């Protein structure tokens, strides 16, 4: 006998197809009618947003610092090479 597919199986199949890792998709959860729960969720998400923004700033600052270090090292290497070349060309 063939098994009958019920609608819940179909929705599970569709969710696995669209979201294979199983992370909750925004809009795919049952809406809450409790205002306090919504306020709590909004506050949690704002805290996460603040944390992510702060970390983005740290990453950008680290990138800029490394770029400055790279430029400094390149300048020192170029100056060292120029000094070495001038020493080779100088008459003895």
C-alpha cells in the first residue's frame, strides 16, 4: 500500500528544500499575539544588531591598522633598497 502524503509532510519537504541547514527562516514561524513577547524579541534582536555593528567596527579598524603596517613596511623596504643601491653606485 502506498503511503498518503499529508500537507505537513509537504511543508517539511519544502522547508528542507529551501533551508537545508534547518535554520529558522524569518516569516516562517507562527506569529505571536503577545505584545510582551514581541517587545522581548525586538530588544534581543537590537542587542544582537548592536553587537554585530561593534564587531564590524573592530574588523574595519583591524584592516586599516594592517594596511597602515603594510604601507610602513613597504616604505622601509623601498628606503632600504634605495640606500643599498646608492651605496653600490657610490665611487670608492
